[in-house]
């Protein structure tokens, strides 16, 4: 009978080792694919050779990695959202809908996820998207987790649940969970 104590941990747990290796490869591939161009807006702060770009404003395109984001508007004060009577969700505070267009300006498909997008208030508090409310608010239910091919774009509202006494002043938008992101001034 062979003694298992002589084998190393990886040899004893072959299946787990393969799963961990695939997971690590996936993380590295995602990190390498997203945010490769860094966050930038379409305007510079002085029009010259400024080292830091001004945040984009509503209606102006802002790039992060393979995506060009254009915030169309932000609407707050909604108590609930839903596309029909069965798929409705009520806010803990208030729902803010960030109406945005996202275009793939890269050379390969890129996944867009609403969970990588944020709103910030004047104090810098960061609010994440409510993915379920976003899905319920979208008629086809899948606009905000999509692979977008090069040159294609999607448009719709990403839903955030923020306290009733707060107002979002900035959107922070990302082409992936690992990208630097780009900020858009909402006021």
C-alpha cells in the first residue's frame, strides 16, 4: 500500500489544482484584456499638453479601455422600477437611472457589466448598480451584461439604489472590473 504522505499537496488534489490554475489564468486574461487604454475623456483641461484630462460631462463621450461611454442623463427619485407587473423592484432609498450609450471602440468583443459601473455623491461615497433592478427595468432583461462586438453599441439605463437625501454628482464607468475607469461629471 502506497503512503500518501510522500506526495505533495498538488499531486494529492489534482482536480482542485486544475480548477485553481484555470481560475488564475482567467483572472490574468481578464486583467490583460480590460482597461488597456486607460481612462480618459474627450477633452483636456487646458486644450494644450495637459497631463490630466478634465472629466467628461453629460452628452460628451468618455473612453475607458475598449468602451466609449456617453452619459445621456441621470434621473433620480424613482420609488420602484420594472418592465411589467411581475418584475418590479422597490428601492431601499431612491432609484437613480443613469441613461448611457456604450460603444465598443476596440478590435474585439468586450463584455459589458452593469456591476462595474458606479455613482458618487459630493462626499465621494461610491454607490454600486442594482443589477436586479437594472434587469427588471430593461425590457429584454439582458442589455447590461452583454458582449459588444467592435463598432456596435448598446443604450439604456443602469439603475442605482441610493439614499433619498443624496444626489449623484459623478459617474465612474469601467470597461471591466480591472480597468482604471473614467469619470463623468453629472452636474
